[in-house]
C-alpha cells in the first residue's frame, strides 16, 4: 500500500527539520512546502536540507507579491494594529501560507498537513482554522504538541542521532519570525518584561543611538489607500515595502516593544521590527485625516481595531473580515495623495500631506484675511447644540 502523504510547512529551522524525520518514522511520505514571504533566508539551502533529511519533495512558493498586495496592504488600509501597536506581520502570513499548503496538498493528493507551531502560540490557530475551513477532511498533524522532545536539548540530540543536518546549538537565544512586512522576536532575555531589549534583538533596524544625526525626508504617494510611489517614483507593492524597509531601518524606525495578549490567554513580551510599515501607517493615517469626514473616520477606526483582532485570532477566511474589507475599500476611494515624512533617530513624523480630495478648507480654517467662516452663526449653533441637555 502506498504511504500516506503529508504536506509540511517547512522553515528550514530545527523544529521543522526534526519533524520531517518524525513523520517519516510514522510512515508518512513527507512533502515540504516552503513559503517565501520575504524572510531573506537561504531558501535553496533549506530546500536541499529537507531533501537530505528525507522529504520526497520540497516545493518553494514565492508568496511575496500576494502577501503584500492581498494581506499586508489590506491591513494597512484598514488601519489594523493589534492592541494599537503590532502590525500583524506574522499573523497575516499564516493564513496565506496555510492556503498555499492546501493547494500543494491537492496537487500532490496528500491526505494530511503538518506544521511546527507550538501549542502555546497563536500561529497554530491561524494554520489550523484555515485548514478546518478550507479542507475539513485533511488530517492535521502537529508533532510539537504531542512528541516527547519537549526541550531544545532533546531535539538537538534527536537531530544528531538521526544525522539531521542542523546549524543551531543547544542554546537558542530568541524565537524569530521574519517576513517582508515585519520581524517578530520573542523569548530568551525578552521573557523578563523589565529587561530592555538587548542589542542582539535588533535584526534589521539600527539602534536609534547609532542612527544618523541628520534627518531624512521621504515622500509616499497613495492611490485609493494603496502605496504607489516613493519620492515620486512608482513601484510595485513588494518593491515599495523593500525600499521603505531599507530607508527606515537606517534611521532606526519601526521598533515596537510590547506585552501582548495571546489568543490562548497568555501574556507575551514581543519585540517587532517593521520600518516600512511604520512609515506607511503614519503616512496613510495622515492622508485619511485630510480626506475622510469625521464620522467615517471614527467608525472606520473601530472597525480597524476589530479587523486586527480577527487577523490576530486566525479568522482571516471569514465573512466578517471580507465585509470589513468591502467597507474599507469604499472609504478609500478618495484616499489618494502625497505624504512627506521625516525619519530621525527612531522616529517617523509626518511633515506634510496633500490630496486632490482634501476636505481641509483653508478659507474656513484661516484666521487671515481670506477667512469666509461666518462667526455670527456660531451663537445659534451653540444654542441648539446644548439644547437637549438643558433643564
Ligand atoms: N506574537 C506574534 C503573533 O502572534 C508573533 C509570533 C511570532 N512567532 C514566532 N515564532 N516568533 O503574531
């Protein structure tokens, strides 16, 4: 009888390398799937490692464009920041990766899928809810939740015993997840929320202390809420993010240090790096301030918070997320224009904004000669405004 096939979300790291062997020992044929979401690691090297360990195939999917276009920029348009701070870089990548795995599973006629996320985190939920909603019949195997290799040392020993080529040592400093939209760093010394993030938690961004003492200005153009150009030059979405990551990281922009609430109830201390996203969120918000009317802004803000919860909690492929996207797209019809930002030693500040659809009326706002605001009307307005509350 042919072996059962399983598609494994493979990262090239210790956990998922050990998982290949573990699944093989349980008589599965393992097909690895590596998602390229712009993590910048040596994908080819990892691919060879997977095959060496015994995977029959290792398929690499370039998901960068889809990730930025259909996931990251949607969250940006919605103004979604989990608990007001985290841009959801890891959270957004999981449903995309899970969905791509399901495509591979179908092509390969696999009966199972597997991932290396732990039972304490959010990522397991994001993977498995996607599997559950889109391919309920597939078996889901999560070795980390059930195996006996509970410590890093035991995993390294297992790897050595089975001649699994690994780079890691027994002591791992941090757990790091990378993609184009952001880097998430947790565990190790960061587990003490009183400890300032050590130097070695700066992965791509320079420390503000050593950033240039001369500010840099960058201009971002938006079309219907989507970033379309930098300093007047049009680029595709992925390129925009790559360029802004590069510009922002030099100035130490985009670091977030927070204690967040995981879905499974644990509080967790996390450090994030997302320079492009920090610039784009600041710019997008500034443009909306100029263009959106007061009530739409307020309503959209609440939906953006809701959106961040949905994404964080693994509910990407749900009707509410799609409905909020439709609402957000309606609000973005006029969110076109330019924002000028100043990057300086870890900060990003809006220096200027303009839009053809601006609701800012200089003749209303000014205290100068062009003023057309009829101040005499204010008296009657205030009469009516306070009327409902008078005794
Ligand atoms: N706390 C973030 C989230 O839940 C990041 C998780 C990062 N994962 C990791 N393996 N370091 O989205």
